[in-house]
């Protein structure tokens, strides 16, 4: 049974940092494309970042480039999202997801490409 368990969310002031973790079981994160998505109230879920199996390819939505970093610890089978310089508009529920398909640059941000999802962790950034 595949489980993705997110942790690390919370309340932080604007300009602060958080590191989200996604602990994987039932699948090997390094054999999948791993993504972080977020969904704010009243908005569609969007892909924030994605990481290829090799780690050589990444995707970031424009609004987080230079502030967020996706990474993976293969030994711990865990994926991370380091979030720096947080802004109030980063407030959302953040979800980890796994994509068993191929890395296609234009498609890795699409929700329907991801097969497994975590339950999410809330990030709230106060101004």
C-alpha cells in the first residue's frame, strides 16, 4: 500500500522559512517523479515543484522560483520542499504526489499525471 505522509507545515511570518517533508512508503521515491502541489481556498490546485527520478530535472512554478527548492533523500525515501522568503500568497494546503510516468517537461505540472497523493499539510504565512 502506497502512503505519502507530509509534515512540516505551520504558521510562519512573511519572510520566514519552512521545510516540508514527504515520507514515502510502498513506493521508492527515486523511481518516481515526485511533485509538490498546493491549493489555496477558492483556487485550483497547482504544481509548485517537481523532481525527476535522476534528480537532474526540476520544475518550479514561476511564483516560487528562487525561493523554493525540491530535493530528495534516497536513504530516507523522503522528499523535501524547502521554502524560503515566504509570502502571504504562499498560504495553502501543500500536497506531495508521485508520478509513475515519464518525465515530459510540459506535462509534469499536470495534476492528472500523478498517481499517488498525500493528505496534505497546511502552510499559513502571516503578513
